[in-house]
């Protein structure tokens, strides 16, 4: 921190993307849409020029927040898998809902600009170090300083990234069964007395397993109330 306070100028160096924290939340009044909040953590190396002509290498953490809104459809089917929880002996994973999963693909950014800025005591820090994951600190030799006193370095980075929502979906593939049924199923009037026969007459809920590409918007007041309550 003392090097930054005594520096005359800084020049761009390199930046490395360490980690991206991703959080997905549904939009309240837009069914099927989700907000994706991302926090990028960068390991930045710059050249600080003091009174001597030889620059001094300084390292630090750069944090950037971004939010996007994407359509991920919806589904209410519960998913069960045979994966075993690593912390519990011989226990399968509990059920999970069919919600989309956010995936962020990014490359190391390009340092476009860096400048020294004087910070007054009344200006709070833009990023709280307590929200930085503990393993991020392991990339640095010493403790991170928030820069509440003295000077800071503001960096402009060029970041290329792709953000998408993924969800499990079924594919309809025709299958020709060679098995011959052992007996004739209940049909017609006999199905009213047989619970199994009644269940066979119920249409398969395709919409629960294949989320729709679009969602019909409500038009009347009653439809809007039902739309929001669901």
C-alpha cells in the first residue's frame, strides 16, 4: 500500500481471472425469466513508477459485478438421482427442482487502463473485503488492503464472457416395444372400478417434464391473479 501512495503513475500490466461467483434468482412478475448476478475476481499485476526510472511491480485484487436477465422457462418436476453424497455414508442426494443452472464461460481479461485516484476518508470502499471468498486470499502473498486511506488504483478491463442457462430436458424418441403384455388391461366401463384402469386413462403430463418455450401472458384481472399466485 505504501508503494501506491508514493507512486507517480501506473501502467497496465496483466490480469488473470480467478473465480466467478454466480447466483440465480427468479424474476417476481415475469415467469420463466431469471436474473443472474455475477461477481468476477481478478488477480492484477501493474507497474508503479516512483522517483526512480525502474518500475515497481504491484499486485492486487480487482472485483467486478454484473447482472443479466435471461429466459429459462419453468418446470415443476422433482428430480432424483443415484449420486451419493460425499459427506454422508451411502446416502443418495435429495430431490431437487427442475430449475435452470447458470453457466459462465470467460477468458482472462485485457488491461485497458489504470489510474491513481486520491480517496478521501468519507468515501466508502466499493467492494467489501469480507465478501471475498477465503480461498481468493491464498493467491496473494500478504493480506489484502481495502484502500480506505491514501490512494487507490482504478482499472479498466476488457472482459469477454458467455452467460447461459441450462436445464435438464427430455427428448422424444420413438421406441418399438417387443414385449407382449401378459394380460389385457382394463378398458371401457371396467376402469371405473379399477384404480389402475382409471390411472391408465389419465393423459401423461407432458408439460411438467417438457417446460414450454413461451408462457402465455394473462389478459384479464382473474387470470392475472392466478398468474401471480402460481
